[in-house]
C-alpha cells in the first residue's frame, strides 16, 4: 500500500470517519495499518504505519496520549485512528491541539464498522488499484513492443516512447547533451552533477524524484534515460516499464550512431565525395549520389568547415575523430543546422546550409562558444576552418580548398584561435607571396615613427593602434581589450594620428594600417622572431 492519508479517508468505510486534527499532515504516506493492543507497541513502529485503537491503553493517561502522538510523528507514522464510544466519548481538546500543532492526522473512526472492515476496505482498494496499474503497465509494454517493430516510421521517436509510457522523461546523450526533455526540470537542473556513473540511480532534481537508467549499446554507455514516476515509491511494474523503454532508447540511439555514418548510400556518397575533392570524379556524380542518400546541403547556399586535430598521436586520431563527428551530428546546438559530415585522414569536412532553419547564429559563433564539447574529448587542439559562403554546387572544391588554405595560413602565422575564417585571413592568402623585404619596407613606411622608437610609451601606443585596427576601429572594444578607459584610448589614438599623420576617418588610411600589421604578423610567423615591435596580436 502506498497512498496519502487524504486518499485513504476517501475509501469506504474509513470515509465514514472524520478527520479531527492534523489537516496539514494529510499528504503523509500510508503504507500499512496496524492495531494498538499493547503499551510498548511504539518500539515496532515503521515509517508509513497508521494505527487504529479504542484508546484503551491511554484512556486514563492524557499525558501518555500526547506523548504517543509525538512519538508516532517522530517515527514517521501516517496517523492515528481512535474509535470513540467504549473508553472515550470524545477526543480530548489537549490531544486535538497537539495533533494540530504537529500536523499529525488524528481520525475519529466510524463506530458502526469494525477495525477489520476498515482495514479490508483499504486493502481491497489497494488490490484493485494495483491490479489496474499492472494491467495498464502490461498494455504499455505491448505498445512499446509494437513501436519497436515500427522504428522506421516517421516522427520523433523520443516523443512516441514518452506518449506510450505516459510518464515524463528525458534523454541525455553520452557526451552530456540533452536530446529530449519533457520533465519539470530545467536543462541546468537535469545536468547539475554531470558526468554520471553508469548505473541505475534514483536522483532528486528540481524538487522531483527521477529514475536515471544508463543506455548501453555494444558494451558502451551511449546515454541515459530519466523517468519521472507517478509516486516516490516506485512499483516493480513501473520500474520494469522504464527499463524496457531504456532498452528501446539504447537500441535506437545505437542505430542512429551507426546508420548515420555507415549506411550503404552514405558510404557511396562519402567515397564519391572524396574522389571529387581529389579531382577523380565530377560534381554531377556527387549530386547524383547526394540525391540518392537524401543529402540536400548543395541545393542552396552552403558553407564548408574542416575540423582538424593537432598534437595527437596517430593511434588516438581515429577514436577522437569519431567522437568529434558524433558530437557534430547529435549535439542539439549544431544538429539543427542539418549538415553533412565526411571523415577524412586528418579531420572532418562538414557542409552546412547557409540559409534556413537554425542559421540565425553564424557557424563561427557556434563553434566558438556553442560547442564546448571538443575541449574535453582529447588532448588534441581542435581547429575549425570555415570557407566563404558558396551558392553553386560546382564551387564545392573551391570551398574545400579555402578551408585547407585557412588551416595552412593559420599554422604559418602560428594562430591560436579555435575558429578560423577564410574571409578574415584572405588578405594573408593574397599577399603570401610578397617578398619579406617588401613587407618590411611597407611596415616602416606606414608605422616608422613607432617602430623605430625604443621607448616603452611608443610601444604601448603601437599596441593600442594594433588593437584598434583589429577591433574594426571601435574605440569601446579597443578600451575593453586593453583594460583602459574609453577616454584614454581616444587620447592615445589622437596622439597616434598626429605622430603618423593619418586620419582614422579615411578608409584608405585604415586599410594601410591593417595591411602593415598583417605584414608584421606574417613576418613574425615566417621566422618566429619578435624584432619588429611589441608582440603582435593574432587575428
């Protein structure tokens, strides 16, 4: 039995009784009913016990009666029922007052019915309720089996499982990203103690109790299912239903991991895509295979991204590339972009639509701040190189080359950024063949008075100018990066303008400055020396 006192008072014939005191304790859980027949029964009280008595053992000792309900409250008893008429004709006012103070249900039992009548009524109701629950659970288990046989049907599979079991649930991927959540808990509450141990646990999140079950596939934990039971004390039947649902979730997630990368159509497309990128196939062949595989990223504007791993051994590379790819395919913050992913020897090529659902936030911003997962995958440094946006399928090879060129220039210039965009370093791409001598002369032509000076003040001014140029001429952003007041930044720039005889309002002057700092960066990246000026900020 596992019902509240309030619910028990609705069950005949106990419903003919009356709650005398302790209304605030009606939510206490009733697990069993016993009869008081000895004064030392308190030694055997268990949590959830409710006791019926004729008041014989306390009829002449009001103090003992008050001590009794205090002890019952401390032991977690559900309540006390007293049958009036034989030893007490009414409830003592002091006892009622104390029960109200304790919030301990004190019940006047109906006189015409025996204790056994009332206990049988409670247990018959419990039997009927348990039988109904069992039949309901069995029906849900049959529906789960039917759903398992129709996994290829459309729709959100998580929603369909949840609708069958009719319990709020959440699904969390093996990397800690929430794939589905309809529990009352927020995402933050749900993941407050991540990472989790791979074992079944009862946890409390957001004020509710959840059962957390690991999802295993091929001896690997690939996620967790969390279920909100109907009551804190979960029945074996309900727990069995949750485990059955978890097995289906594990099988479904495992198939997602495998099928998304290893289906025959996708393997064919991967093969022809690699051949195309290495000049061994035509774009028409790529489009033909993409149509068969249901990959539509090349039908509109698109953007290419290469995720490269640096500083990792060959033996660890394959496992880490697999982990990164799984995150790109299943992490909710990027999954909605519906990209296509191709694993190569040294990295992962992704192609994303540049318009439509989820494109409000730029890819660069997503990889910079929205996907912290790669930080913890391995000891390797992950670099995302982004091409410019393309509008025609036949420019795919060009976009791929832009990503490779971006990675190459990033290494040459010793750039430490996690996200590199071709559009922001294409000037370096254009000028990479300019002789070093010419670059050096140009730097001194534009920045000579500051470069030639050895004073700390002029080096500080040079750093301020560099920050200003690479902050798109925004004084506020310049001051923020240098940790100085905006007025201080404005004063320095005014002095720099006088020293170099430049006008920051002229786009030509700003272009000259940007080019000069780019050449300084390229020269330093070329030989690793810092001889031109103060350390140049990588952009």
